[in-house]
C-alpha cells in the first residue's frame, strides 16, 4: 500500500488549495478527486466568483480576506495564470438591508477604503443601474472577481510541481482511521495509507462525512447570462469590466441578487443570479435543466435594477451550494479523529477565501492549530449539533 504524509479527499476549490499549501511545506501529498481540475459538477464553475472585503456576513471575516488577497496574488505569480480582476464592487439596496448596512459596518470597523453613494450617484457612475430613490450603496474599489476554473487548475498544477501526487477520475469510496493513528483510504482504483487526512468534499459532504450528521442544506442554484440592450447612453462599455463593478443588491420586497460585469465581450452575456433562493437537492441527483419559468423569474427581478437587461438569454447553468444553518463555514479537526481535518459548508460565499482556507488546513494538519481566526467555523458549534 502506498503511504503518504497526508491525503486530500476532493481536489476542488478548497482541496486544491490545501494540496498546494501542504506540498509547499514539504509534505508528501496525495490528492484524490472524482472529476478533473476545473470540472462543472460541484461548486467551482461558471467563470467568475465575487471577491470583496467589506464583508456583510460578519466583520470577523475581514482578516481572513486580507490574507486571502495576498495569497491570491502569490497564486497568480506561482502559476503564471490570470485569476483575480479588481474591477470594484457595489453593495446596495434598502438602507437597513444587511447588504448595505453590514458592508458599511465591516468597512468602518476595519478601516477599509470605501465610499457611500446615494441612488443618484449610483445612476451617474453606473448607468446600467436604476436603484430605488431611497437606496444606498457601499462602493469598494478593492473588490472584483476571481476565476474559479483557473484557480482549481492553478492550484493543481502548482501542487504537482511542488511534488504532490494528484489522481483525477479516482473517487474515494471509503475512508477510515487505523489503529496506528493514521488513515486508510479506498478508491475505485486502489487503497492508500497516510498519517493524516484532509476532507474537502464540497456538496458531497453528506455522503463523505455522514458520521458528523451535519445539518447541511445542499441547494441547486442557477446563474444566468442575459444580453443587455446597448444604447448610445449605455453602450457595451458601460456593462464591461472596464467600467462596471461586481454587485450585490438587496431589498426587503425583492430579495438579494448578485452579479458581474461582462467579461467575455458583447456576445458573452451579463451574468447574475439570486444570492439565496436555492432548491434542496443532492450532488448525485441535482436536476441540471434550467426551466423557462426560472429564467422569467430571474429576468423579472433583474430588470428592477437593470432596466436595459432585456435581450435574449445567452446561457444558464446550475451549481451547488452547501449551506449551514448560520451560513458560516465548517473548518476544523474532526470531532472524533485528531488526524482528520474537515472543511465544507461554504454556504455560497467561500470561493474568495480559497487560498487562505488552504493555508488554514495546512496549519491544522501540520501544527494542530492556526493563528488565523477560525472561531466562527467550529465543526462542534451548537447550530451544527443535532437537537
Ligand atoms: C452559484 C454559485 C455562486 C457562487 N458565487 C460565489 C461568489 O461570488 N463568491 C464566493 O466567494 N463564493 C461563491 N460561491 C461559493 C463557492 O464557489 C464555494 O463556496 C466553493 O467553491 C466551495 O468549495 P469546495 O471545495 O467546498 O467544493 P468544490 O469546489 O465543489 O470541491 C469539492 C470537490 O470534492 C470532490 N469530491 C467529492 N467527493 C469526492 C470523493 N468521494 N472522492 C473524490 N473526490 C470527491 C468533488 O468532485 C469536488 O471536486 C458560489 C457558489 C455557487 C454554487
């Protein structure tokens, strides 16, 4: 049986970063993955993910984001791939909405560079948008997007260059701890041993970590690319990343949407989605068809903020959220096995943290602790325990 210092189960967003970080610290790493790097079956496809620092989910995430930004730049450098684009970000809506008020709170608490804009100023700067007259916005220059497929491929390439063995198209069917304090991992093609295990299964967590009984809601989400109507007053350039920020809008009446500037030319479509509003499913049974009624629902909501988003749908794709009851992540040592680290439940907002989660998982694996603040993510916290 081949023996490694550490096995990473699931080389997707977080597992790829963990393999990279662990190999970088000199460990003999084996990564096992069902699909190939950059695949479209989990949580890490669709071309773009928002990255921002004025974090309405909680100001406690900001130190992790600062570290993540440094590590994103390092990953670009090491891989030679273009991954992060800082085109600015705007978080707007009802003045007391979490999206506006929470973003402003995080920005103020951490002294982040930001501006508060009223509706007229939003319309003047970003003529694609027509928010309600009483809407307010936080605008943040140091925000934008990262490319998920490029990220996963970059982490896999760099990890392999640092000596990691990565086996794709090789799903893990079973893992167990051994009497000697290590782990034994069985795949469709072999059996491997290691001193440590990192489990990063994304939306497959309920089947890979059933013993934890995590109350995860695996949800079918959709992103849509619509064609805008280009006019003299609002031409293609106004929709493109040269001038348009990433955005999140929330109103009490109409919920929360998010999206991106056009990144693939005038024919590529303007991408957006509902932030929440997923349908419960499983990674094995998700319905990948996007129905006309869903497209109409999205269109109806989208034109409330973007009245010129009236052209044809270019494409729509499904993706999987893994949502915890408090929407904070699950990261830490397995409650029953000290040699196993787990990271899952990224609740639809984890991608921007990818490289720092890799670093945290390497810290936990090697030192059993990390200096990075992960108190919010404790796998044994009350909301994750069965009632
Ligand atoms: C529609 C949508 C929009 C999003 N937008 C944003 C955003 O704008 N900003 C942001 O920060 N985040 C966003 N997210 C969230 C972010 O993409 C996820 O939090 C992140 O990708 C989760 O990473 P993961 O490693 O947990 O899962 P994944 O990237 O899916 O990786 C899990 C991997 O484990 C593998 N695996 C599972 N079981 C096994 C097994 N038995 N054997 C071998 N391999 C296995 C899978 O094949 C997969 O490759 C969005 C998510 C979705 C779905």
